[in-house]
């Protein structure tokens, strides 16, 4: 049995495996590509989800990320009311050192070979320029100017902005941002865009990122305070907005949280399902990640070449209404907000997925 065969067999026993329809291990040694494409569910339509490039500690960690992120995309697309399934790709490697046009071209060929079951787009470590290269090999790439509005990150930022307002309204009775203290952990395209929106509405920002230049830029532009990334969750604030990588809410960090609301753009923020219960036990209002960060996928799914973004913006702004419904139902049922969001997504998969299949 080859190494790839062993990896494939091990997927079925993986704790993050959730009846995924297909997991593809991709290799192109000539062009330096090692990647995993996970297709979780296509009952609502083709599996849409971005491509992430990251220097994973091991291939097992990459498999975990692909499985968890693809499942999250299924729920994100279902909850956003999109006729799309969920998938995700991860490329193993340091995007600053290992990424080349040849590698992205090779990845595009792997996507093309799936015949439209998986549609790719930008994610962590992958830029709009990279996706333009991928799009040269497959029509199943989004987030390009040729397919719509280009970079989806401003719409992700916009959705998180309205999600924060919804969380404040639910917890405090007012969505006012002026004078609110908000900690943003992660200043990538989405986190920085969110900081700009919040600062424009009078929020007081505390920012954290491993990139000192991004932090310096936020201080210069927004008058933000700074904190080390690994201490951001401990800062007293009205809202903690995690906008970096996932699993940051866990049995260690949750007892240290000093904000009554967690609402940010990072994917897979909960390390385990039990962490949702931990947040509930502490009385912390959590905006489920795949509900609040759906703005980018909405822009990718609904945008059309040559058209404006009015319809996209309306759908993205409605993320706040969706979260309000999740918060209200969670209060009524005395359940974690993440569990309620999962239930709503599964209800749509059962209802509309069967109808579409028929």
C-alpha cells in the first residue's frame, strides 16, 4: 500500500471525517504541489470553498484542516441560503517561500480534473493574483474579475461588521459602535478591512498580528492600541474579534476571555464542540464563525461579471438578521449558538437538498 493509499484509508477513521463525499490527495512533484481537496457535501450544488496555503506541522494537520473547513463551508453556504455545497482545498507549504506560478497552475489542473464538483477561490496564503493563475487552467475558480467582483475579502469584512452590530444589539440593546472597545486578533485583508469599518464608526480598537508592519499600519491609521496575538483574548473589551486561524477558542483560552461577545472572521474558532458549551456556561455570546464570515462566499456566489454589487451587499448585510435569529433561538432553547446554527443549516440541507436531488 502506498503512502497516499494509507492516508486515504486513515481519513475514514479521522475524528474530523463527517461522511465527506470525496477527499482527493494531489501531488505534482515537478511543480512542487502537495495538496488536499475535501468535498464534504454537494446535495445543494457544487462544493464551493477557498484554497488555503499554509506551512502545516504535518500532513495530518493539513488533513484535519481540510476536513473541518470543508464541513464548515457546507454549513456556511446552507445557512447563507446559497445553492452550493461545501468543499475546501489546502496546499502544504510556506506561501512566502514555496508558492510559484507553476505550483498554482498545477493546482488549477487538479481542480479542473474534478469536473466542476469543486469550485475554488482565495483563502489564507492565496491571493487574487494566484486565483487568476488557477483560472487559466479551470473555469471552476471564483473571486476573479472575470467571474464577478474580484477579491471577496471586503465583503467578508462587511458581513463581520454587521454581525458585530447584531451581537451588540442582542447583548446590550444597542448596536452603537461609537466608544465600544473591540479587540481584533489578525490583520489580514479581512481583519484590516474590519478595523477600518469599525474605526469609521467610532470604535476604539486594540489590534494584534504576527506581522509588525500590519500592526504599525493599524496604529497609524486608526490610533489603535496593540497587544501580543497570544494575549489578545485576555484584553477587557466589548467584543473580541478573532480574525486569524482557527481553534483559538478552547479549554485554555475560554476561561481567560475578558469580553462578553466573541464575533470575528476566523474559520473553525471552536477547537471542539464542547467549547460552545464552555462559552455558554460563561455567559459569553458567540457569533458562529461560518454564519458571521459568509460575506466573501456570498460575493463569490452571487456576483456576475459587469454588474454592480448592490444585490451582494444586501445579502451580506442580512448576515446581521440571520445572527439575530440564531441568538434568539439559542436563548429560547438554552443551547450554544453554534449548535443552533448547525441545526438550522442541517434543516435546510434536509429540506432543500432532497428537493433538489429529486
